[in-house]
């Protein structure tokens, strides 16, 4: 049984990374980062075809991965992810929840109950269900860690994103509450909050110029990449963050620092 390279921060450890089939994506970059640092990684995506392509490409890099197709909106998917980790590698040490999105973009004056509740469910329930299954699979046995992918949207008041912002705010509350509940078991739970990031889902916003225009509007002057988010996830999962739990880290090029205001006259 191969449980990853002996070297690296995650040598011998096993991780599940959801939403990791598309490239570029936060999930794909995080799975690659963990595997390059020694982990065996269970990757996931809704499309079996896209997942098999991701699995092949990562294995061609010499990385140890195994794919499990399925939506986290299907409760059976969480169980299959954990069962695959245990059956194939014999343990589970880390979980990264990247699945999210919105079921509605439009005026708050027009949103209906179903769209709102579906968005909250999409961004929170799969995370809770997977953590429950991971605990059943022994996540707490060796002091496991969880990272959830939130969003800087919670700090904004963009009307068209009302459901998404509310859902990610709920995910932040879930993260802190799970951290409080699972801490005595030795499990740490944190989150990262990206701003606009170069992924396949935002391609139309950066592809024409590589993100130069969008990046110029940020404090650091460049657009955040999926690798930036992966680096933060890897840190929070590592022993270097052994005393960090219940936090949400903004990884957004300083976008959360920007705001309006006025300049007083001399």
C-alpha cells in the first residue's frame, strides 16, 4: 500500500480534496500541492470524464491520487470518498472542502425561497456531511485537519450575490463551530476566503489579459491564483499550523483592505 512519498510535510498522510477535477481550480491546485508534498489524495468531481482526465494527468506527474466521481449534494458521495481513502490507503488525515457556488444571481428583490435555500445548502451541507463521514473514517485518530473554502464575498454588499454571501457567511459559522466541537478530539478546522481567483470558473474575467486589469485593482497589484489558495490550504493542514483552529484567512491580494471613504480637505 503506497501512502505517498516519505519526504515532505505530508509524507504518509491521506487527504480528500473535493471539487478537484477542473484545471485551473482551487481543488486541483490543492490536491497537486498536497501530493507533491507526500500525501496520497482522493480527488473528486461531478463529471467522471473530467475526473479521469485529472487523475491521469496528476499520476503522469508521479503523484499518488485516486478519483471518486459524484456530487456532494448526494449524501452517498461523502461516504464513498471516505471509504475509498480507507480501502485504498488505510487512513484519513485531512479534508479540503472546495465545493460551492450560487443558484441565483440577481436582485434581492426577485430571489425566491428555493434559490436562496439551495445556495445555502450547496455551500454548507456537503461540508458538514463529509466531516461527519471523515470522523467515522478515523479523521480524529491521528489529529486530523479540515480546511473549508469560503469567500471574501461575505465582506461585500453586492446585491446580486446576496444568496452566495449569506451561504459563505454560514460556512464561516460552520467552520468556527466545528472547530469548537472537534478541538477536544484533536481535529483542527479552518477556512480560507479567496477573492477573485484565476480559475476555470472565472476565466471570462481574466483570460484576455492574464488577469492584469483585475490585478491592478488589488492592493498587491496582481490577481490571486489557485496556487496561492492551495499554499494557504497546505499551511493550515500542516503541523506548522498545529495551534491554529477556527480561523478564516483572507487570501485575496489585499482586496479585503479596500473600501470607500473621503479625503479631508487641508
